[in-house]
């Protein structure tokens, strides 16, 4: 059982280049999320999708776009990469309900460097 | 003001001791609270969740929640070197917010 799969694992971009981070889950979860993690700042929510067909901004959405392609896949796009977007990006999914409450299952992360 | 606050540590305890990790949150309406463990270079993994005031125990781990004080804690009993990691407190549901994490070192 793969869980949450992210690709690529590592990427180096030049300033101004674009790229898409891919995420897929095989747990039939409704909700999917994109976070970035920077030293000393913890995980910050970029965008999330509570269900197929919906997306919402999180804490730090500027410079990013997302697409919930279907129930399994949720991609994150950087249209014009900036050095400030150098970070580790995590995709996560969950099966939210009223009770019990479920936590997130995280992918292994993408380490992105923008030079 | 940060929404979820944790002491960054590092917190160092001897093997076999109790490690106490604390977290405060600003949104009084929050209803769900989580603790994640993250080993260096790895992704976070869920340890416990709690949504009712009081204590919840799972093996060597106990989560404590006090909504009136907007405080949640994690106790690790009989700490082991394998518990050395960063512990992340998280609050919320569809837009879960994380603290910056507390780094725990358990010394043999």
C-alpha cells in the first residue's frame, strides 16, 4: 500500500522557471493538502482541497496554484519560481469526518531549491 | 501572533525519564488537536489525536487537553533513544495549523 506518493523527490530550478509537483494517494481520502516546511517555521499550509472539485487557500498561497485533478491526485504549480520558494514541500491526505477525527498521512516530501 | 506555539527546544532527557512537550493555540474555537513525530529528513507521522478535555493514553504516550487554557501537551513515559525526533503540535481540521516543533533528544 503506497499511501501518499510525491514526485519528484528533489528538484533544482532557476529563478523564473516553472514546475509542477505531483501528489497521488491510494487511500480513497477526500481531503488533500500542500504544505511547505522551512527551518524554524514549521509546516505552513499552502492550499488544500476538502473534496474533489474544490480548492482553498491556506496560510501562504502566493506564488502557487493547485489543481485537484481527481479524487486521487492534487498537484502544486510554481509559475515563476523565486529563491523564497526554496523549501521542503509535503503533500498530505486525510479522510475527514465528524467523529472520529483523522490526522493526515504525509508523502515523503519534495526538496526544492531555487537558485 | 502565531496560531500554534511550541518551545523549540532542544529538550534533552535521559533514557527512561518522562518527556513533557507543550503547545498553546490561539483559536478558542479549535476542536481537534494532533501530535506528530518527525525524524530528521523524514515526513511527519501521526502519534495521537485528542478532542475532549482531559487525558488520552496510548502506550507510552499521553496527550492532555485543556481547552479553557488553550493548552495541549504530550507526555512520553519511559523515553527511549528512538524517541529522539521533532514533535509537532497541530490544531484544526481542514486547514490544520502546525507549531514549529520541539526537538527532543533522549540520551542513553
